[in-house]
């Protein structure tokens, strides 16, 4: 597909990286020479220097033949104008990043007037992910499927866990009857495994479980790790994510304190969030955190504009014994360092956004196949979890799963048949109207038919 990305910031670069890797023709528009040069040297993309809202610049980038235009500059207004102009010049589908809280309230009307097909808000999506983690603090990460009735969580294996050193098949009796499945594992060296019964968990492994929320809760009680939802939360950094997150947490009955350095921003937050405690100060100063009694809080969330500060103060919070600590970081290399230091819950707005847009792109590529309802990047982007709706185009319906020849690195994790959630076994079958949740390693999956060995669609030729 021909895809134009306007804006070569963190999100724009990440999108270009993922989309070019999936063999799309990607053109980046930006006013920064250095950013364009970096993208052109490191990625298989074209660069066009100019203003993405300019008709001349858009035409130079080939907007008339564009399947998708994605506007992710730092200014909401520019993104909306880019989409409006591109749509009128012939772009088939437009996506705008719109982050302003005020615009979000009127977005349904704005979309219709401006010709925007999809609005993405990385800050709101990040806040939603953080709120889910605070609702289920035991999980290092949590993704939801099928309107929240199925959840995928990850956790780090500890020395005293009963899982250590024994194949999963020998431990199944301990959690027999619980509606869940081990669907992925990430080793400390970065290796990603789709586990079967012979898989032996090791200390330090990051395991991914999928199932019904009640079953996941029962599993962690069995493991001796279950924790009730957080009741009090301290947030450092008062940006848009903090605003969205506080609104969500207050609806869940949690009490929130925000520490923000900018006085004017504190005033704005105090007016918009009258129930929250707003403290003006440097949240990276451990003396201030001590004065604000940081150890009395159930959870700590670092949301400053600097990834380095977020990781440092989060590690400090861990040392103080806070049970749930979450940090925002867009740099993948920092994420690995943080997890090695014991900080498991690291959220990345740019990866969340990339997942949202990849879902749209793959759906457009597969307009006549099964419908993709969700796509999440897991295991630091090295695997994917997807939700599909089966239709009449899906092959091998009614065939027991044990008789299907799936590609290596593919797992059918959950089936939903007639609104009944099923953890499948070898006798389970797929039928039209079912919802199927897949986990995939090293495959670019557009359609359920891509999971079979006779399918030719692969990601970069990797088997």
C-alpha cells in the first residue's frame, strides 16, 4: 500500500519502521532535514521536505495515489488540516493524531467535517492501559479482547513460583479447570517462545497468560501473588496522559495525587481535576517524594516528558517498597534496562499507536477476508496478539484443531462460539461467526487463512 506519514517524531518514525518492514511504500513528510535523512538512511522509506498541510508538498509526496495518510505532527490543528487537504486531493483514508482534551469532546463532529476517517490519541490510549494495570496490579502488562471479557496479562517468573523447572504439562492439574492458557514466553535474552506442554519456565521468564478475568485472578491467588486494585496513586508529571488517567482512576474510586513542576500547568489541572491533589514541585527530587509520603501510596506512575527521569524515579519508588510502579518510556533500549532492574510495567505510547494503525492497515489490505478487531504488539514488539471474526472466507471450518497444519510460531489461544469463551483443545473447531484470538511470532497475519502452512504471506521471509 502507498502510505504517507506527516511528521517524523517518535510516533512517526515508529510507524514508518513497522510499515516499511511490512513491505508498504512509505513516504515521510517533515520540515526537519536531519529527521528525514535519519529515516531515509535507516529505513526503506522516501522523504519529502515541506509542510504536510501544503498542497504542493502533498502532491510531491504522491497524495493522489495514497491509500492512507497518517498525520502525526506535534500540532493537532496541523494534523486535522493535513487530513482535510489530503482527502480532497484524493487520499483514500486519513488518520489524524489529536491529543487536545477539548478537541476530544467534539471529535465525532470534527471527523465528519474534516474528512478524518480515524482519530488516534496516544495519550488517552496510554492512560487506558495504565488504568487497566492499576485495576489488576499483579500484571506487568494487560491487554483486553472481546469487549473486555478476555484478557491477556504478563508476569515475571520468580524463584519461589511453583512453575519453575517443570514442564507445563506436569503442572496442569494445579490450575485445571481455570479458563486460561499460557500463550507466549519471553526469555531474558529476548527469545520469544510459543509454549506447548513441554515448555519449562525459568526464573526471569516473562510469561503471557490469556483467559477470562476471573480465571486469571484465581491463577494468581494460586501463585500467591494476587493483589487487589490500587486505591491510592501518585503520578509524577502532569501532562495529557496524567489528565486522562486521573479521570479514569477517579471513576474507579481511586484517590490521585499529581506532582507537576510547571505552575501554570498545576493551575490548569486544579481547575480540571478538583478531586485530585495537585502538588507543584520537582517529582524527580526524592526529598519532595518523601515529604509527600510516597511510601503510603499503593501505586506510583512516572509520566514526565523525559524517559530517563521516568525510569530513575520509578526504580527509586520500587526501592521504597511501593507494590505497583509504572513508567512511561518510548525508547525500546531503556525498556530492557528497566526490566533487568526489576521494573516490569513500562508503557510506550508510540508502540500503542503503532498497534492501532497496523490493525487498520492490515484490515484495509484484507477487505474481503476475516475481520481483525484487535492487534497488540507484545514481548517488546517481537510477537503479536490478534482478534479476528470468522466469516465464510475462512478455510478449514469444522476441522478439529489437532488436524490443522499451522505455521510454526502460531497459536490459536481462545475461541468465542455463540458468546461462549472457550480455551481450545485438539477437538475444538472454528466455524463462521466465531471470534478467534491468535498469538503469532514472526508472521504478518492479515487474515485467519494466513496461519496455515499453505499460506504464502510472511513477514520479511522469516519462518
